[in-house]
C-alpha cells in the first residue's frame, strides 16, 4: 500500500539521521507561565505506565482561532468524522464510537448526558492552555466509560503576570471571519484571564457536483452543476472568564465561567435536488459551563475540590417553504436541554517519595429534557451518580506501579468494580528507554437518549463492558543540539454489549446491545526538535493502526459483518508537522492521512458509496513576527488543502477545495 | 541509509506531493460495468441508509434467476440518492422516487439509462402517473399532493424527461396539533385517487382527478401504512397502530377494507386477535395476480382471501424479519426481503404461490420496494 510507505518512511528516516543538530529547540520561544512545583511533581508520578499525548503548545498557538476538530484531525491519532466545514465533528479514539471518548474541561465532563458525545467543531482551541490525550485505560483516573480514551483541556495561572494579552483577527475564504482576544490581569495573589471569540462564515464554497447531473437535450451529455454550499453558514461566539486567587501559599481558589452560542445551518447532502428552500436545517447550541475549584497543599497532602455546572441547550429545526407559499413550515422543532452538576473531592497523600495514594469521590447529577414540537415527543429524566476511585502509585527500584480501582453507584444501583494495573520499567533510562504494560476493565452506561428517547429508547439496554491491555515503550535521545522522542504503544481491547442504533421494522430506530467488538492496534509518535545554524526545526509525526472488528454473533445466515471493520473507522491514520523557523520567519507544513473507510458493516465494495476513499490533506502556513518594542505583531498566511484535493469524511458531505486564511495577531 | 538533517524535511515534503487523493470521477469509473439483461424481471429499490445517500437499484431476471445490483450507478455513473422509497413503471420508463433527495429519477427500464428527472420536491414518497403530462406525487412533509408534468413538453422529441411541478392539492389539517395529513401510497380507481395518511394520522384521503380537489376522507385505524386494490375495486389498508408511548396513542395493528364506491370502511382484522398475542411485528400488504388474495408480513408471511379474510400462515418466520414484500402480478410468486442489520446488502427470497422456495439473491442495502418489468 503506497500511502503506508510514506508513514513508514518517516519513522525509518527518523532513525537514519547522521548528524544530530546543534541548538535549542523551538519550544524555548514560548512563554510558559509559572507552574506549581508541588502539583507538577505529583502529576509526573501519575503518568507511570500511562499512554498520553500532550499537544504541542506551539501547535495550539498557531491554531488559536480554529476549532478542536481541526486540531485533533491534523495533529493527533484521533479520527475526526466531520459532516462538513463548520458542521458537527465527532471523534473516534482507537477505533471506538464517539461516545467512547470522554472530554474533560478543568474538572468537569463536557460529554452530553443525552448523546454521550461532544461536537468538537464547537470547542475553540484558544480557550485552553493545555490539551492532553489519555489513550484507552489511561483515562480511568479521570472517569469511567471512556473505552477509547479521553481528552483533557486545562488552563492555569501565571502568577508573574501583571498585564498581558493578545488580539487576533483572521479573514479566510468563503467570507469567514474570526476574532479572538485574551486579556490577562493580575497580581501575585489574584489573576484574571478573559478570553472571547467571534467566528462567522457564509461557508458558501463552490463545487462542481459530480453526484448530480442534468442531461443536455440536444447532445444527451451530462451537465454536472457547479453549485454553492448553500445553507452552511455559522455564527459562533463565546466568552470565558477565569479568576485565580492565591489565598495563601497553601490554598488556591479558581473560578471559571464559559458561555457560548452557536447558530448554524446544516447543508443537505450533495444528491439533494429539492427546492432550495426545502429541507433547511438550522441548529442552535447554547452552553454555560462554570467551575469553582479549591486546591489545598499541606506537606505531603493535597486536597482538590471542585463543583461545576454544564448546561446546554440544543435547538434543531427542519423547515421547508413550499413553492407559492410565503411562510416556512416546520417539520421538526426539537429542544433538548441538559444540565449536569459535578462535584468532586480528591485527596492525594504522599507517604514517601516512592508511594502516593489518591482517593476521589464524585457526586454528579444529570438532567435531560427533550421535546419535539411537531410529533409532541420527548422525555425528562434524571441520572444521579456517585463515583469512587482509589489509586496508588508505587516506585521500587526501576519499577513503577500504577494501580487503581473504581466503583460507581448510579440511580440506586451498584455497578461492577473497575480495576486498572500498570507496571513500568525504567531500568534502561540512561539509554533513553522505558517500557510499560497496563491492564484494565472498563464499562460505559447507556446514555439517557439510548434509554429514553422517543420513539425508540430502550430501557433494557445493558452497559457496554470492556477489557483493555496495553504494552508500550518510550525512547528519548538528547543530542548536542537536538532532541528525539519516539513512543510506541500496542493495545488490545475486547468490548461486549456494544450499543448500536438500528432501524426497525416500524420505520424508527432503536438501540440494541448487539456487538462484541475487539479494538486493537498500534500507536507510534515521534518528534525531533533542534536547529541547524539559524534554522530551528520541530518535526512531529504520528501513526495509528486501529482495527475495530465486529466479533458479535451473526444475526442471520447472510450476515457478512462478522470479522469486519466497523463502518467509518479508518484502519490507518497518520500525520506529520514540519515547523521551520528562520529568525522571525516561520513555515509550517502539515500533512495528514486517513485510509479507506467502509460505510457498511459487511465492508462490501459493490459501489462507490460502500467506501470512502483514502485522502491526504496538506496545509502550509508562512508567518512573520514583527517586534514593536516589547510587543509583537504576527502575520500569518495559510493555505488549506494545498493540492486542491477532492475528499470527504462522510458520504455526500462536500468538503472545500484549496482555501486560504490571513491572520494578524498582536501580543503585549 | 544516512540522510542529512538539512534535506530531511524537504524529502518529506516532496514525498507528500507525490501522493494525491483519488477523485470522484476516477472512483465512479471503477464500478461502471454492466451487461443489460433483456426479458421479464423485478426491479428492487434499496432505500440505503438515511443521510448516507447510498440508495441503489437492483434488477432480477426472473427467467434466468440472475441479479444485477447497483444498476443505476453502474450505467449512469451517478448515485441514486438518499432514501429511495418507491418505483412506478410507466410503459418503458421507471420512476424511482428518492425521498430525501427531493427528486424522482426517470429511467429506461430496458437499459437502465437515466433519461431525466423531476426535482424541487420536498419529501416525495410515491408517484401515480395519469398520462405523459400529468402525475401525482405524495409527500411525507408537504401536507399536499404535488401535481407534476412527469416528462415535460419536449420528451417525445428529445427523449429527455424534464419534469416539472405544475400544481398542488392541499391536504393540511389545520385543526390537528400533529402535522396532518402526510400522504403515502397513491391508488387510482376511475377518477378517484386514494392516498393513505400514515404518520400520526388515521385518514384515507380521496381526490377527484378531474378537479384535483379533496372530495372525502375516510377514517381507519392509527397509521395506515400500506394499501392494495382487489379485484372488486375494494381497498385493503394495513394500519400499523403507531408505536409504544406515541403521543398520538397506540392501538393493535389492523386491516381495514374500504369500498372505493361509497367510501365505507370496515375493520376486518385486528392482528393481535387473529394472529395471537405473540405478534411481534407486521408490515406491508401485497396482492396476487388474480387480486383475490392479500399477503402481509406478520411474524413471517400470512395471507387471506378477500372473500373470507381469515389469515393463514403462508411462510413461518424461521428467524427472518421480512422488511418488505411483493407478489408477481402474473405468476403470483412471492418475493420477500430481509434487511439483515440494515447496513449491508439485504437478501430477497422468492417463493412459489404455494410457499415453495425458488431462489434467494442479494441486493443492495435495505430492499424496500419492488416493480415488475414486463
């Protein structure tokens, strides 16, 4: 497979470099705020035998005005299934379903209790200081149910800051305008961080539609229409206010509130030829998230308590104006409100430099209220959960042990214990090698929609249950003027009672526990940072092999889905980022690749719609920094889809060809 | 192999440019090969999956027992669209209604070539063709019947169908809190057109085809889903009864008989009584060649005589969940489809009128509607 050759080549090349470069890495140009040393020491120990990916803060900085879906698809092993530019984007981590990726923001979970998933197209990269992926069972210290893994977004204070900020404006193709601003004010005892963004787009890119054709009555030839991506506009606005209080040397209080409103149209499929004012989809997402957090440090004890709310309101309308009529007629008008209240108390005690224990309790309440005005259907349900975790980290000689056990009590019912045990060997650390193994159990409760949605909700669903085994290694080498990192991880995870929504004979859909899925694969990531003379470079590459195979029982003699890859999960994904900086000029080149994705459970290839062909995306940006005294002005020109490729991540959802953005950013 | 660090990024960059994506035309051409099959046959419309746009059309040669799948996309290099709902044969043309693409494709039944289309529809379900210049299209959302010129004024000259909308018959029930009346199947008897209002409804609407006005509505059970016309010009209507916890309410599935002359409706069967309380599902009506025996899906396939409507088991389920059903209008052979998990190729079974298996063949995803080519 020739695409695969590229990926392998990168890793081979990584080992073949003859002359390690001399100089500091690019990352030394980033201003990093003060970090609490005590907290960091514990966090480092907590990484024993875990698989994590920290997203490069330089990459995050270069994508401030973009969404998390664009960041994750281009720079991590996670597959983002995007329904179009600006449309809903869901994640598949290690070949699992979107609801198997947990998303945490400063202590609260952002997954909808109604749907179980997160729409990554709504999350602005510029609202987070750090993003960490926890692969597979590495996510268990944050919560259960993340069978694929979790994504954690965090922010922190810089206590040295007095006043600083950044304002960014961007104009891009298809009448897209983005504004983003950050203002940090504070003293050594109080810090305020305010961030806001505004993003709007007509998103009306043109495309020649190969999926529809008129017939020329004279010649009989097809005429494929050139059409606009109509009804695809968005307006997305948000504000985040964070306040950090240093009560004394041992106590910190943090309050955060994040409000966001997104109003967008959802374009129809490319084969649609209804009237232009037919089948118009409009979706409004409103959310308010707030967290208050108290951190206390005393000798070997640290206490973290937080309480947070996540309120979302989703309104979806499908409407049509029939020719000759003046008013639109609504066919669907659904309102879905969810309110989650999270409360957590986390105690960590360091018995010695080799032994640390953590005890955590979470009490959460989720309420979902949905109503569809045309069919008069909906539900109102509450879920109360109490989650317990006991975790121990133990270091003896060159061996590190990371063990935890979780238990949960949900709606009056105890669920099975979830143990996790990881062992890491660092005896070859001076040669740069570490190896680890990890095993865990996990399970995920059905979402409230799975249980109660009208029509189709199935209150008899069982939780999804899984085991997870990981084997990993890390290699680091510091050369005179460069640093090389390589991480390799293999995973194997059988999951029983996988929930799938299936059509029913009466025309609706209903969730069923139908599948046993074995998710297995390999994750490789490497980075090389250094410099040659005045040229600084940072090269990163990721590759992921994800086999998500249906091992369930055959439904029928003709069922060909057993032993096949789940629909819409690419087996191979890879990306590279090459960042070069020469004095104040920087060039970034990113490349990412997803292999073929099947659209059927049988992986049949009978027609072009049974599979989505593999695609490569190449983006390039050229930027220049200007110094204005202590302040900086950055200008950046970016080309997306450099080679003007035709590609899709979902059947019949058109994606734009080559497009551009120009961004100016002022920092002080 | 030793490569200088200076050339390393350049090598990667150059390599990346050599591999480009495939494009749609190249992709479609990979699948464009098909031998046309003369003779009598069965078109099978496969719905595909909602919002996937992967509907397809299959053709089964009845004499040779051979099936060709994806015939529309293979011959025409175009996808059929999103949710193909029904097919109507008119002379040598097939009208395939693509529900969630708002259009109806017109196809030559002999060579499967696309000869034109009717576009601009909202959520079309069925088409009933009066003549070359007039047809009716039912619609799930529009609460009206759309009147169309199915072929356009130049069809006889150009052989390219350029259908267009010419009018509407309003069906809207302003008094209901539900979106009534959606329209489904269209059955013409003389100058009357009957349509069943399925979703959150219980009416059969009657339209005068000379004046294009609604002249009557007939109440039946909840959610009339399927209709057939018998030899005596009576309509048989299957009502699915709605779903559990529906705000419109739920009642046992039933079958009604309606006189197309005086519009009187009579509940003939209540399925949980006539079949038993173990009835798990029921769907679809079909009628035999002499139009005196009605077949329907109910824990397998059952049938009854129009003169003595007591259902008998024609075919036990034996683990099959039949998704759709048709009966050959010449031989009375029965075809029943199973969609398996609804996301892979479905199966169609062919039985004699005595229930003896004749053939089994695979078609596209979600086989849901049928039409016979003479």
